[in-house]
């Protein structure tokens, strides 16, 4: 019988297997950042252990850092201590670090693909749940806890039980004006926030093949939001073209060798998944979450659901969510007014995201009562946007143009949504308090966020007028 | 890490589904570089308002304040991979969480920190939630060795746990130490395993 992509990567990395014990799995790339690593290094020191393969470990600073002027000193002393600890740990253990002043600094899941260290068929881990992003390259990539970070540092392996496999076959074409963010949000909306718990998901089908690499990353990024251990997409010509010429990717004869290797990573025709579902992309509409988990989502032309229309087990959570969100059942999504906009995060802060958002912004202005931030995912993305003049479009419109980092995705730095403020956010989580205490988060695509910034409320980007007719839309 | 033997304790009902790790330990407390000091901030936004205890939150009420067993709804521990969540739970004194399902990373993290996540069917959870609401101070006995949970009125349920994980809790295994015993295997694997990226960074 054939094998799935997951099984092939797994088999390629098993160092040791034994009865009902977890397997020892080799890890090709270990990404670390300041928040989930300090206790792991402390553990190494306590036990007199070394980092086994520092050159297969890459560190950056992204979660708790300011996104304002980097020449100024940190205002948050505790965050400073954490960042300093990472620098010291990397120095002591010989780990490459892209610090605040590095031209390669950025959100860990943005920088690895753009450096070319995320490659097909690899195993990649990081003390961060959105490590699933790297699955877009056909790499088995997943988040781990700090004890496991320590385990990988010390052994370059992990103890793992095999996951079940889930195929999500997505056919049809995404309609004009919708994005891969809308695709993944509607999927989670349909199947639920914990649908894929225990599974590694492989996204398959025409709609997935038609996505760009960056769009695929957005899809895989949010795999964890349906509980999946990891999300995978089979590598193809787009994957190889994306990688070619990247800083860490080999050239010449070694490139050919790599290519031959990467081409082995696909799911055989006669392979079996533990579970398969079908999804039609042609019905996807621009999505806006109304609740406090990513599965609580509706189309832009819809309304906040009436409680009586929900399945019985969803009524209580929805009630609680609506109370937190300050929304009423039945309220049309387009009547929800916002006062914050965040374009950023490892879901949607890459150059294509910024280009698409800038296209919507055009030369409109951010609504008076709205504070809007654009936070590029990495310094390279920022530089690229500035070379294309995209930053100017945002700045002219009244957006703040920031330095790279996680920023308002989780508000560990000063970029917070204040209590009861309402934010249109391109990030991945709308949990209670995620963007700040009592902050109200609505997850959307970059285009929808840009349009919301201008209109001051949610609008259907499919009807967003071209420049000539801009009077029509803004209140 | 405390080793795990049979014990009996009060059950605190947290009647919420999809309790995420952001709620278990909010991000403002993730800047500590130590492994300890998180217990006091467990469920911070639910427990406190303007620095004062919220009287309606279950862990702020007697007899639940020191309850070692927590009851919750499905998908407990979803979201961020932060191990700070089980650190906070363990430090607070909760040793067992009973729910119909758990998020993967959180589930895995629990065993490394002396916390036992018990998966029981929805109907058992219904029963237990009802018990706790009718009998504040309701207690359960947990026997990990036998994989069994029971009260003194005749309720008994068995639960599944992988033998490896059970051992982690019973014996407090040093996972890294045991993997390092396979060091030779790892080294020989490495010697033929090809990695195609090369990062040039100067220090
Ligand atoms: S951008 Fe948000 S989701 Fe992504 S790594 Fe940073 S905090 Fe996590």
C-alpha cells in the first residue's frame, strides 16, 4: 500500500522505534525565540548539557520586542531581560541569532521560509504553535513545549507518537475577492475549532495547488486553529521556484541533488488517510470572526448568528463569546464598527499580503476614529515593501508603519488593543484577552482589514470601488 | 516534579469549552525567564479584576480554592504551545484535569509537569458537572496505576493513557537522559542523513 506525505517524512526521520514507546524522531531545524526558550537553556545548564547541533538551530527575537524605533532603549525592562537572556544563551551555546538589529530579524515563521531554511521533507520544530506554517513547503513542522525545546537542544531529536492523518480535499476555485485566509477561516467555521485534534492534516486539491507559496503558508499557519498537530501541502514546482536562489538554499550540483530529494515527498495515489473530507472553495466568501475562537466566523454578507440557529452544544459558548465581544445575535457583520486595525502576524504579514492590502488602501484615508498599524513580518519584507513604495501608500493613508515583530497579534509588547476596543486583525487568534485585556478581535484577511480601516466598519471587499468612484464607499 | 500516586481530592467545575492557554496564563506573565512563579497568575483575567478577586470565578470560591482536580469541557488547553500553562496549573496545585478532549500540545506538556489530563466521555462529564453542582465539595479518587477514577457513592470510570506517559507521571522520567542513551544511534543516523540548507551567519 502507498504512503502519505506524512508517513514518508516520518519514516525518513525515525532514529529509533520500540514497541509502545514513542519513536525518536530526528529534527532538521529547530527555531527558537525569546519567550519559550529561557527555561530550556536553564535546564541544559543545570544538567551540564550542550546543544548537540547549534548549526541546526536558529534564533530570532519577535514576540516581546517593540516595533517602534529600535535605536531607542527598551521601555519594558522584563522584556529586555528576556531578549538579553536569548542573546546570552545563543552566545554561550553557539547558536546563530538574528537579533533586533539584524537585517534578517522577523517573526520566526516568516524568516525561515524567506531565508530558505524551510525546505520540503524536513522536520521542523519551534516552541510556538504556529510552526505549522512551514508545512506549506511539505515539511513536517509543529509546535512544542519548553521541555521539548530542551530535549531538541540536547539531542536534536524528539520523542513522538505518530499522529493520525486527515486529508482535506479542496476543489473548485476561490472566487474573486476572497483569499486563502477566507478559505482557512471558512474551513474552521464549517468543521470546528477542534476538528483536527490528533491529526496531521494534508491540504490537497485544485484550490490548494492554485495558491501561491505565501497563500499556502497562511492556510498551514492556521492548521493549529482547528487543533491539527501539523498541516502539510505537497511540494511542487511553485515550491521549488520559491526556494531557488534563497540565501540558505544550495546551488549548482547540490541544488539538483536537493531537488531530486524533495521530489520524493508526495502522497502515493493508493495511500490511505485515517479520515478524508471534501471542501468546495468556490463558495468561499470574505470571512469575519464574531466570537472568541476562530471557528466562530461568518461571511461578510451574513450576520452574527441567532442562538436558536446554532447546534445545541454551541449555544453556551456563543452566548459567552457574544457577551465578551459586545455583540448581539442577528447583527449584520457590516454594521460592526471597529476602532483598531492590525495588519501583521505570521498569518498575514508577508509581501503579498502587504501588496494586497495596499491595493485596497489606494489613496483612501484611514477613518478618523481608527488607529491602524501595519507591521511587516520581517525586516526583509519591510525592506521589500519600502523598495516598492508600498509603505508610502499606508503612511499617506494614516497607517502606522512599524518594525518587524509579532506586535498586536498577542500584545506582549506595547502594541495593545485596549479594553473594549474593537480590532480588525489579520492575525490567527481571537481568544479572550489575546490582543489585550477585554480586547475584541475580529479575524479577517489583509484586504478586509484595509477596507475596514478606511470605512471604520466591516465592508465587503468584493464591492470595493476602484479609485475613480471612491465617494461611493466611505461614509 | 511530584510523583503520582493514588489520591483523593475536591473537584472544581470550570464549565467552559475551548479553554485556551492564553486564558490559563495570559501573555503579560510570559516574560519571566524562570520556570516558577506562574501559579499565582493562573487564569488571571478570570480570577482578578483591577487586582481584586472576582467572587464568581470557581477557584475564588470555597471549597474550590485548593481543589486539586479540575473539571472542564472539550478542547481544553487549545491555542498557544506555552508550557507556562501546565507550569501555572501545577504550581497552583491542580494535579488532574478531567475533560472530554484536550488540545495536543497541552496534553503532551502536562505529562512533563506532573499534571494528569484525563479524557472521559461527554456523558461522564455531564454526570460529574451535575454532581459538583449538587454537592459542593464533591470528591473523586484518582488511581493512575489502575487508570481509574471513582467517588464513594459508586461512580467509577476507567480512562486511557499511553503506558509511556503513565510512566512519566508515576516515575518522573528524565526524558532527555533516556534519549541520550541512544546517542550512538542518533550519531550514526546523522552521519548519513542529508540536510540541504546552510546558513552563513557571523557571530
Ligand atoms: S505573529 Fe502571533 S501567532 Fe505568529 S508567532 Fe508571533 S505571536 Fe505567535
